[in-house]
C-alpha cells in the first residue's frame, strides 16, 4: 500500500500542546504517527461496537 502524506490542522490550546509534546517525548513517539494510530484504533472500536449492536439477540 502506498502512503500519501497530507497536511492536517489540529486545533489545541497551548496547555494541551504542552501536554501532548511532553507525552510524545516521554513515549518517544512521533505525534503524527501516534495520532494516526489512535484514530484508526477508534475507527475499529466503533465498527466493532456497531457490528455487536446489529447482531440479533
């Protein structure tokens, strides 16, 4: 699969950005990659919940 990079604007307060920056440094993760994995995990979780709700009782 080929990857295509896009610019993404994320609105945060200065305090939130400090917390995010500290977390990324402590965990030694790249913010963009961390955000991508987090979003994909949430999408999978929502899809799984929806699938469970659609199951007949």
